[in-house]
C-alpha cells in the first residue's frame, strides 16, 4: 500500500483550469471519497494520481517519492471504472488473468493468484463463463477482481456502481467496504453520490470549481460543514437555508427571522461575530419538527406531504421560505393546513450571507 500527498496540484485543459492548486494527504490504507458535482475536478484529480493525465503544476508523492514523471504503468495503481469493460470473447478466468499475463507472470503463479482473488470475490463458480452470462453486479465484481489481482499500491474507483439499480448498488457498496476492510488498500473513490461517499469513506474530500471545499470524516462533513456549498451538497433530503439577521445579545448572539429571535448556541458565537448583521442560516430536515416545544416555533402552511412509508417529507411555507422536514409516518398534515414548525437550535448552522450564491450553484 502507499500514502499519497498532493502539493499545489493544478490541471489545465488549454485555457480551462479544472483543478486549482489543491493540497491533500491520504494515509497508507485509508479510504477517501472525492465527492462533488460534474465538472468539479474530481476525476481530473484522480487521473493525475493514476498518471493518466499530465500534471500542469504541482506535485504528487507516493510514500514520499515524487511520481510526476513516473509512467502510469509503473505506479502500481489499479483502477475500476463505471464501465467495467470486460473482454467478451474470453472467460472470466482470462479476464482476471489479463493484467498478469501482460506483466509476463509465470502461468503457475497466474493460476494461483486468479483462483485466490476469485475465491475472495466469490467468483470461483463463474471462472469458466464468459461475460455475456453475468449480471451487472457479477460483472462489476469481475472488474474489481481484475484490478485487485495485481496487488496494487493504490486502488482508484471512478463512479464504479452508478449504473447499477438501487438494490445492486446497496450490495456493491457493502462489498466494496468489505474489500477495504479485508485488504486494507489505499482507496480513492470518485463519486457525485453523497450517500455513497458518507457510507464508504474514512474521510470525504468535497470539491467544487476545482477546489477542495472540505476534507474530513463523514460525521464532520455532515454535521459541521465548512461552508454553505458543503452544507447544501451533502445530506438527503437537502438542507434548508434561510436569510436571517444577526444581532448581539448580552453575553452572546442571536438570529432574527420572521419577526422572531433565537439565541444562538455558544458554538456559533464566533461565527456570528465574524458575519456581522446579515447571515445565512441552515437547518437539516431531520432537525425540524411539527408541534414540538422549541425556543423558535413558527407557523407555516403545508404545501405538500410525501408519504415514504418509513417517514414522511413535509414541505411547509413559512412566509416566503419553503422548509422541508422529516416526520414520523403518523404525521400527515393536509395541504393548506397551518402547523407550528419548531427549529432545534442545537443543530442550527450559520454562514455568511455572501455564500448564498454558492447554494444556487449546487447540482448533483
């Protein structure tokens, strides 16, 4: 396995700069997800690590050794893509063996390694088949096995399960996580799906516009996003944003919204002091409720209730702001009903109002 370090990494395609001088470190054996919308620079970053894209500026190090000028084939990096691209005319055995044959490995050693990885990937019974007879999930496992049989120093996965149906994605997600736990590979997983990133990774690198917005453990990215873009991109259903006033209180700070005042928890005092008079507040749908006691309760008009069996999503208009909240399946307010909406201040987030334009740019 290998540790990875990037310093002031830049990628340009002609006049277009896709990656803007980013720095990061990935520990030996760590699983990092690079998360962001299309065009954010995540795939360009991964391809520079793999050696498939030339670095415009900056450096990449594997275990402290600069690899800018090391060819892709000599970096001992394995990759798995959304399109697993199996060879249709040869058996599963030969598909897995292909990189070993290309490296002129002895036939007896090839057989040992192919059968070993096939057993670990639960593919032994499929080795004599050809790809045409495989399900999508089986084919994806063969693609992963072909990459892993090389015993790579770094394993890169680029949107590997995005084409699978929902049930298969859940199965493959668990399988990929178990692979990391079993082999302890240094793994980088590129995705636009925040649920995959949060479920799989030790740390998540959130990118936008060619820059790293935040790199932290999943709980921190979700509960303590560094800025409004991260708060809006991570989390399902999406977070609720609303403009507010920020005012000083004796011994603290408060926000004003819809003619009501909410004293801020101490963790937000420094942020409030930096922001000044106007702020952008945010609260996740799971921390809004209907009818419960709270320091801030506002009357809202129900727009629609979506019944999802295990939970209901209720959209409520409070003034000109439409909030989404997650409710128990038994809570089913009717369209047009006036309900008291409670905000849990313990989970409130606060950002500068200047970041509101970043909220509008969020796209999956």
